[in-house]
C-alpha cells in the first residue's frame, strides 16, 4: 500500500505540474489536496477546484488564453472525443472548444488507482458472469472497472483485454498503467470505432475477459451481445443510474434483453389481469448482473437480470440486494425495500374517482383491467365507489358500462369468475343451468338474473345492488371510521405474509376479510409474484398466499 500511496502522490504531482503556476501553488498549499477531484479552467473566469466537500475558487485572476495554450502544449493529442491525458498516468483532460475549434475551457479530472474497490463484488467478478456497472458520473465506475482488470488478470490468472476508448482505464501513452495488472489494452482511435475494436479483440487476441468503459450506442450494444454469445466474460459500464433507466433507454435496452410490445390472446390477458397489449423482454440479456453504484462503499446488485427485467415489465416490484462496506472493511448484505415498477399498463387502482353524468365516458382503466396497485391510507376509495366487480354471462359489456355511467355507479367487469363479487345473467341463460352458474352458486357468489337483456333492466340491477351493498355493509366504506384502520391492518398482515413466503415458508392463510379487502390482498400478492386464492365461505372467507 505504501507503493500505491507513493504512486498516487507522484501522479498527482504530474497533474499539478501542467497547471498554471499560480493555480498549482494554491493547490499544493492545501491540506486536502489528496482529495482533489477536478480542476476547471474556463477562459475569462477564475480557476476552480472540485473537492468532495464542494467547489473552491483558486485565484482572483481570470484564466487567460495563454494559460490554456501552455497547458495544452504539455499534453498528448486530443482525440475526437476532446479528451487527452498525461503519459503513464490515469488523469483525464477534457477540452471545450469554440466554433473555430480553439480550446476555451479545460477540465482536469484526477485519475486514481484505488486498490481493493471490488471486494464488495469480488464473488461476482470471479463467477464468470457478465457484469454491467451503472452509476452517476464520478461515483467510481471506471475505478472499479480498472481494479477488476487487475484482480482478474493477476489473482484469477485470466487473459483480460481492455477496450480503452479515451485511455481512461489504462492511462495515456503506449505503455499501459500498472494499475491494470497483466491485462492487455487496445486503444481506440475514435469513439465511433469502439464497437469494431470490441469485435477485433475477440477475434484476434483470444481473451477470456473483455472490459469496456462507457457503452453508449446501439452498435456497441450489438457488439457486446456478440461477445457474450462467444463465451467471453464481459464487464462494462453504461450510462444510467438504475436498472429502470436502462430498461427504458431505447438505445441500450438491448443490454438487458430489449423491450417489445406484445399482443396477448384473450385467455392470457385474463390470466395476467392486464390489457391485451403488454411490454415483454425481447431476447436473453447480454449481462447476467447489473450493479448500481450508489457511492464509493455502497451498491445495489440485480443478479439474474432476465428474471428481474421480466418482473419489472409485468409491473411487479423488484428488490435488489444492497451491499456496503462497514468501518472495518467487512461486506454487509441486505435486501433493499421493493421498488415499484413504472412499467405496468393501465393498472386498476382502488382510488379511481367517481364518475357521474350523461356526458362522461367510461374510464378504460376502471373497466376490466387489473394490475398492481399502491396501498395505504391514500388508497381509501370514494364514498360512492362500491368497488363492485361483475362477471357477465349473456349480458353485453357495453350495456353494463353505459348503464353504470347513466346511473353514476362505478362498476368493473371481471374477466374471471373467481375474481367476481356477483354474476349477472339473463333468465334464458340461467334456465339452461350451465356449469358456470352452478359453479358460482356452489362457491357462494351471488347470481343476479335479469328478465331481459335491456338497458332499463341493467340500470335497475345497478340501483338494487348499490342499495343492498350500502345497507348491508358490503361496500368498501362499511365499518365507518374504523375502515381506514381495518384496511391498513389487513394490508400490513398481507405484506408480512408475502415477505415470509418469499423468505421460505410455502403458504400462509390470512385472517378472513370481506371481498373488497381480499381483492386488495390478491393484488398485493401479484406485486410480489406470488400465487393467491380465497378459501372458505363468507364471512369466514380468507386469502391464502403461496409460492407459485
């Protein structure tokens, strides 16, 4: 470690040597110069230094064109990405230019080789899995990538090739920095050619591991898939803070399998409880593991990316494993609280607004489309919302929806008998004594029979059922002021049971609840990708959660 510290001091001194003398002197005089992140020199402005604690002005005099020209003359050539470096160091010098191509601003980022940074995910690196690192700029993605190259080449004795677009991983110059260990480095003449060099590395140099920094184009994503299909371990960084950002990024979503719109059949749509058009993963993901770097000592790990992306696209929450280093340098692990997915299509929610009046059209989200919902006190339904779910047998769906709008009674159409509160049929269909009617009656689901399939008959049914539910305490508001507390307690019980099932228990039966609360509990089970069913007869009917 002493050698590493000496190396850091030497390389930091090389960076200070190319800065304007008045700027370098101010930095050398600071006690926290070892924590320096960047130096910013913009024409006509005072020079600034960036530290973890904040930005600091270094001088009262503005930066001149002569200052910038002297600095540029001490560097290697700038590439097409306007980046240069100092030979045999990890510093990155980036230029801002005017329309004539003249340098009018310089950002000097301090490059450091920090040993031991991959201890927190060392098991993943040695597993041979393809790993993608995400995180905001400056959080340490490249530093971790560099350390992976060193550890895999020296400790694991693997053939590692680095595709180094801006010479940031292995430093400027033809001789790579010693921080990459025994890894070999292929330089890229221009960022536009990075995907070609990635393929060339596989075809010409027989690597076991390829390391790439800052993947950002569709061509690079396609090249990464080609590399992974050839059995080479791929470790890379990409733009984005979280897996959610990556999935919804049309350019890079292919790294995690891609996203496509799929039209489901009627039966499958009913089974899922969604619209017929849903989002699904297009192909196997290129990367097996996605690591979100939250800060220098804390990150979130999504292992098994294929399953995680499928969960996210279906609207289920995802809960990555969080890892962090404590003060003693020990790795700690825990499950992050489940993150809600933003990918669900037309979810049903218990807090849909009341609709009334002749000119209002039925809300398609409220009619027969079920998905993950948020729970809690804010989910308390409207006082006039009966939360009635009707299974239709011989009655037109459009007729029921129109009657609901006319009567001002929100009503939902159930696509499956087991999810219905009542069955609505006609006298003719009921007399046939179908298996569906017998099943409904045997399970205790009320069956309402219309004399004729007409609009007045359907409206009369809605008025009757709404009066019965309110008078008999069957609606979601029954229970008066105790409703909120009862609902919250029931959903907390379901939440705890879901966590226990996910932790290993096979099945858990909840306390008996009325139909509205049971439906919320079923939807919570969907959020955690668990199976659920209702058992018993009212008022002792209860939800059973179990692993599918």
